[in-house]
C-alpha cells in the first residue's frame, strides 16, 4: 500500500482544518489551507469536494466562507479517509476486505505470500483504523507547543484583499497614488495646524 499525493493532501487538509477548529477557527479558506501546506489550490479543491461528498467536511460559500469539519474529529478515522481517496489498504487484492480478487496462485489458503500480505494488511488497517483525526490534531498541537512552533490559524482572520491592493497588480498604481495623496493631505493639514500655533 502506498498513499497517493491525493491521499496525502486529503489527510494534511483534514489535519489543518482540525487544528483550526481546535484553536477556535470555525472556517478555513481554501487559500489558507493551500498556503499552509504549500499545495496547489485547484487540486486541493477537487480533494475537498470529494471529502465533502463523503460527509467529512462542509463548506460555506461567500466572501467569508471556507471549509469546516462536518463530522466530529473523533469519528474521522484515517483508514476510512485513505480507503475513500486511494482505495483498499491491502498490498495485494487477494487479502483485501473491501476489494477482494482471487489470487493467481493455485492454493490461496496455503499460499505463503497470501499469509504474509494478510498480516501486513491487518497491521496497516489496525493502525490506520485506530487513530482518529482528533488524536492526530492533539498530538500535532502538543508537539508544536512543546517545540514552541508558532501555531497556525491563531489570531488571523483571513479577509480577502481586493485585487487592486495586491502588489504587482495592474490597478496597484491608482490605489498607491490615492494612498500617497491621502498621506500628503494629512501631512499638509498637520503642518497648517502647526503654523496656526
């Protein structure tokens, strides 16, 4: 079993949304998630849509919208998410519980490879089905606090910036000119007030 990039990004996004919730943030915008994890926005949108359809997350549209957990974090198990995104956990199909296919060997019941891979599948499933999103969020926050790493999503309320205010945008010049003019008017007013005294 190998987790795909899609599966990895899904788990990282869920962990971030869980951390945000734990730190008091109800909604996280996709742009924040993408920036936090350095993920492509379009790919992340597709993944979050899949997680939303499965009932793990929900979204709120609009200027101040974003994603939030729909299901309690202690009910989201990593094994379930990986199965949703990447399919069965089994390294070979003849030991899969969700996508079983007969083995090509002549005697599956006495096949050494089958017995070995069944043990591998059971070990992987036992670990991934035991850990919840809540467990991982708690562990992550504990380690971040211990190592004094700045916590994400704290005190930052993401407000979309109008395009004209973004550095390098075509409409930056008029906005910058207006800001300079306002500053100059304020300085002139202060100078005029100082002259009167």
